[in-house]
């Protein structure tokens, strides 16, 4: 029995309704889905090409690049360059904006983290891709681009998760759907329509190794989370996969909160443009919140393509509680 016969709708069917009046955006989202399938296939064959170690180069965040970081980046470029209306790409793996054509009104800009959690590759754990889409409203010069890339200007975003199943989560601001890839038919099918985050925080994702650097509102919240309910705490569980996509996906499905704070030395880890903003955009559609502790991620000005930002996202009650603690601190 094909997945279709079990009642799951293929991606193209869903998108033709979701993007009804915007066939160009539908085409772009379908190309991005194809890109992710191609990245998944490349990952699956990587062990036999001995390319999971470092490439010897660094990206502008100072991270060592792996061949697969660069290969995934090239796969995004190859697919997106097929479309005549994608004007530019912004990637974690490229220092600057990569222009594909002279920009004109109506063109798309696509920002992406081609491989998220790439330290997981060597140990066979989950990795992902993150992307977001902007549309140029008028003819922009390249130097205007940072204002265009504000999180509030995103018109679509998504992420893929390369785990036991290749999954895709897509949204356009007023909806968010989850899809699973069926290798037999080469098609994504919608398995999770209109995703909504559970309201209570049952699980917390945080890199506890950095506890000494946590600002006090985070330290206090985490202490409360890890205090058993019997003793008056939240009695939450902890999970950390070191791949934002995987940690966020689990929280979207099971409830909870993901935290990678700006630390006491004012350092953050995650990148605003191609990690935090797309995920915050998707989370908002699922009824969740995303802040840097104090302010909504989507409201933050973009000053640099690779700027880093603290991230507190997930169930509204927990994110709002932490925000209150920041305001008191
Ligand atoms: P990337 O592989 O794209 O550089 O992203 C890794 C990010 C994010 O996915 C994850 O949550 C975090 O870095 C892991 O940080 P730690 O190394 O501190 O665990
Ligand atoms: Mn990443
Ligand atoms: Mn990456």
C-alpha cells in the first residue's frame, strides 16, 4: 500500500493549496525539499567516500568546515540556481552574500544552514538543514540587504532532519506542517498537519557543560527544572543532541524548551539569520515563542550576516517566565 493510500497527502498537493496564489513560491519550496533529499542521499553515501573529517578550512564563525558542510552548501546552490527568480543566497559556509543575478522586485533571497549539527556526522547522529525565504519588494542594491533579512520579513522557512527518517518541517507564517520522506516513491508526504507545540515544558534542551557561564535567569530556571516535583520544582527531563534542528524538533513534538543563552561573557553560539530566525518563524506558527531571553528573536535587527544570538524557545509559559526573570535581573 502506498503512503498516499494510507491518506497522507504528497508535498506538492499540500503546497498547491498552501501557496495557491503564489506558484513561484510553491516551486521554490519544492526545490528546497528536493535539495534536502539530495543532502540526505549525500550523507548516506558519505561513509564510503571518507569525507566526514575536517576540510581544513574555517567559516566566518571560526568553525572548522567538514567536506559535508561544503558539499551540502554546494547542493543548495546547485538546486537554487535552477530557478530564475532566486537572486541571492546567504549561507553559514559563505562569508558574504552570494548573488546569482541582478536583483529585481519579486525575486527571492534564500538563507540557509546547509548542515546543522555537523559535529554529529562522525558518530552517526542526527543532523539537519535550516532555511528561510525572503522576497524583494523592490529593486534592492546589495548594500541594503541586511534590512531585508530582518526575521519579520521571512515569508517561508523550513528545516530538514536527517535521522531514521528524513523529515521536513515547512511553514509560511500562518501554518506549519511536518512531512516524512518515502524513499520508495521519492516523495515527501505530510504526516503532521498544522503542528502545535504542547503547552507544558516537560523537557529541556541545554548544553549543561556551560553552566558556569549561564546568566542568572537561566541558571535559576534550570535549577527549578531539575528539582523534582515532590520538592516543588518542575521535574523536567534533559536532552541534548548538539544539533539544534533535532533538539527543536523533539520540543515541537513533545513540548519543552530549547536554550542556548548568551552567556555571562556576552557570547552566544547560534546564528540569527540562518538558524534562530527561521526556527523562531516556524515556532511562532506552532504556538510557541522564541526570544534571546529578553526580546522576541524575530524583532531583533540584523547587523551582520553571521551575527550570533542567545536563544530561548519553546513552550510559551516557560519562555515568558524566563523573560520575566531577565526583566527582574
Ligand atoms: P553547526 O553544525 O551548523 O555549526 O551548528 C551547531 C550548533 C547547533 O546546531 C547546536 O545546537 C549547537 O551548535 C551545539 O553546540 P555545542 O557544541 O555547544 O553542543
Ligand atoms: Mn547550525
Ligand atoms: Mn551548519
